[in-house]
C-alpha cells in the first residue's frame, strides 16, 4: 500500500531527486514549501502546502494525515550562528510541535542532518562512527547538531531517525560543479593539505534510497546514521574519475596553504558581515575546507537496514558530468 509522505526542501538539489524517487515508488506525496518558492514541474498528483515554518496553520495542514515526514529543508549559508539556527534549528522545533499536536500516529520523522554535525574524523580510513562524540568545527555543523539534539529530546513521543550525509554530488548539484568546471580547464584549486585529504562522498540517488530505507526501518527509530559510499576518496581518485569523462590531458594543481585560506575567509567573511549577505567563503567555511578527513563509516546503516551505496565514483561522476553537459552547465 502506498504511504503519504511529507517532504520539505523539495525544491533543492536532493529534494528534486527525492520527489522523483517517491513518485516512481507510487507514494502519495505532499510538499511543504515557502510562499515565495518556485516549485517547478512536479510529478503528477503532488499536493503543495505553502507557508513559513512559523505558520502554525499551514504546518498543521502539512503534517495531518501523513505517514512519514522527510525533513530536507535547511540553510547552508548564513552570516552568523543566529542565521544558521533560524534556518536549521527553529524549523525542526516548529515541525515537531506540529506533529505532536496534529499527527500522533506518525510512523517516522526523518531528519536529514550532515556529517558536519559530527566534525572531521581522526583518520582517513575508518572515519567517524555513530558512537563517536561530535565535535563540529563550523557554525553550520553546530546548528545541525543542535537540531539533532532537539530531535532526540522529542524521540520519546515521536519516532525519529537522523541521517548524516557527507558530500553529496549528482545531477542538479551546483557545489561540485565548480570543481568539474576547473578540471575541464585543466586547473584545480584546493584548500589545505590536498595530498593528505580524504573525504566521503555519495551519489544523490544512493542517498535518496538510503534515506527512505532508514525512514522505514524499525531498527532505525531513535538513532543516527551515516548514509555514505563504501570507500573514502582522495583528490587523485576524483581527478582520475573526472579525467575519463572530461578528457583533460594536463592538470595544474594549486594547493592553498591553511593560513592563506583563513585569510581569504576572514576578508570575504567581513564583507558578508558588513552587508548582511552570506558569502561563498568566510572564516567559518574556511575551517571546514582545510580539514584533512571528512570521512564517515557506512557500516551501521548496512548492519541495521542493509544499505549499501551502489554507484561507484567513476559511474557517478560520469552521470553527473553528462547531465551538466546536457544542461549546458559545463
């Protein structure tokens, strides 16, 4: 039997792929979007509820009668901690309160957090695990951790599962697009100790599948999971996978030393503080960029609900670059 799924963040990169996944699975889909959001072309039958997260009446309409909620909406850029909390913590609080009041039979509230809530790993092989104590190194990560804490505090009354994706890539993503654009020109600028750095990545369709597996697993209630690929990547791995598709012959690598990255973040971030507009990089983002090991372990998700990312880096990069080219982005 199809279930009714409420999705927030449906207009974003991951949300668009989640909509497609749920539609193909035959689920009944409801999306909660801000009044000013442009929803684009939706799968047939999708119900749209518009409102802000502070709009209690709209939230009540959104949560009533749904079986599961996937909360993808969030803020990745803000000027300060308060801005991140407004985008990542307060909406969770409002949603959970609406569930408590208007949907006491909800089967699952799935909160999509981030690896940044845990912080970087101590090494580039095993990565952080769910049992490790979190130590976020950025305001974004701290806001996601506060939202997680809020979820766990309500988990006695609401069946909650939290997932922490690492770097997500695939068709529609604009962040890693910048890396591919540089590679296509034969140049790659990296921050920190590039030769040492390792990072977990996951192809967006694998992530979407893993999110829904977690949302339906009885063992996942009240727990946190990393939804990630099986092996961490190096810059050499990403370059090799990209070269097969982009075909560049030579590559000029530029590794910016950590002090320079922090200086750039400080200067550009100061501009954002003066204008009140989030910038591409600030001191906080610089601290994320220079970390050596953004790596997490996939083992617990595989043990508890059988998730394994099925898309290799070579395959995922190939699909992503082909999509960028078809759209004229690359």
